[in-house]
C-alpha cells in the first residue's frame, strides 16, 4: 500500500469511530473529529495516527490478527 492509501484508510477508520471516544497521543486526549483534522492536515499528530494505522494494517496482513 502506498502512503495515500493508508491515509485514506486511516480517515475511514476514524470516521467509523464513535465521536465521544478519545485517543491519547503525547499525553493528550483527542476526539475523532480532531484526529480527522490532524490527518487531513498531515501534521505531527496526523502522521502518528497514519503510522499507527499502517502498523495495524501490516500486522493484519501478516498475521491475520491484531494483537
């Protein structure tokens, strides 16, 4: 997968997340809509989300299971 495909998948996965759930990044909670904006901007927080999703995708492709 190329970086643009992973970015799109990351955005799709975030859009499916409940709006009131939070993800902690650098000791700060972020809600779904904030994370979507960061991924769209491609800033540091957005890049961290994309990197994490790429790791999950690779693990699923290799193992078929995310542990």
